[in-house]
C-alpha cells in the first residue's frame, strides 16, 4: 500500500506564489513598454543631372538650426526629435543645383517612430538647364 505524504499548507502556498509570479511576469502583464519620448527623422537627397554627383552636398537644417552635412544619394538620421511638426530644410546648395521639389519640408514626428523626408536636386551646367526646364 502506498503512503500519502502531506505537505504543510503554508509551505505549499509559499512555493506556489514564488513559482507562479516572478517580477519578470508581472512587468510583462502590468507594465507595457513605453516608447521613447522622442522620434527620428531620416533625410534623403537624390540628385539627377550632368554634374559630378559625388561632389554634391549641402547642409541639413532642423527647425532653423544646423544639424548635419548631407552628400548626394545619401541620408542622415536626425535623432531624439520631440514629437510634433518640424521643418527640415536644405541650405548651401551648390550653385549648379536646384531643388526640384523645394528646399524646405514639414515632417510630423511621432514618439518612438521614424519619419522620412526626401529631397530631389537637379544639377548641371547652363546648357543642361535648358533641356530640363
């Protein structure tokens, strides 16, 4: 005949509570992850035309303040930008280039997300402008 072993009730309750509810489990259940209080903006610049595209570059301005240099075909990430609408602009464009879709754009930043803005430049000598415009 098998003998039944009884475990004292207080020990059984303690063992159950420790194994069933760890701090990790509680965090996942009761504390959802909060997105960071800021977002990012990726700024891209695409260049067309007859100019040496490898030498084309300009400055990126965020809300009127200098941020970074940007080369043709490249991108720059503006990090830790507060949520809301922001103005991204390209300045100091080479004299042989013009922005085909404007040099300033408004982008809306959402906390914890990445927004994108793209600029298109056409660069070339005076004879090239006659064909394109």
